[in-house]
């Protein structure tokens, strides 16, 4: 069964702009591998000297077997971040737009 999902993520506790760029690139590789490259806007952000990476789905993403896929994606996301920024914190929020109407 497929479900429509909203996705938002933030990666915080980044040291500087180069680390934010590296995280953005690593996360981008994962998003491309998952086929989301055109569905999720993401990138490095700096706010008052604080660097982080943020992203969100441009529109609901259709996922088959979300219950099985979600833990896999969250683990893969954390690993992609940790590879380039081991001290970073990741936060993923899932939304269920079909339930909101």
C-alpha cells in the first residue's frame, strides 16, 4: 500500500560553511539514490553565524511500504550525515497530508 508523505529535515551542530556544504552533498547523494532529487528542496543555511542544512518535500512524496522504508531511510540519512559531520544532529519530521484533510 502506498501513502503520501511530507518530509522535512534539519541537520544542526555543524562547524562551518564547508561542513554544511559537505553534509548537503552527502544528503543529496542519498536523495538521488532514493529518486527524490526533484521532489525535495534542500541546502546549507547560515543564520546569525549558525550553519545547518535544511530540506523539505516540495509536494507529498508517494511511498510504497512506508512502514518498512522509513527506518531504512532514517538510518541511511543519519549515516550519510555522520560520514562527513560525526558530531552533527539530525532531525526528520514526517507528515501525513491525507490524514490532515
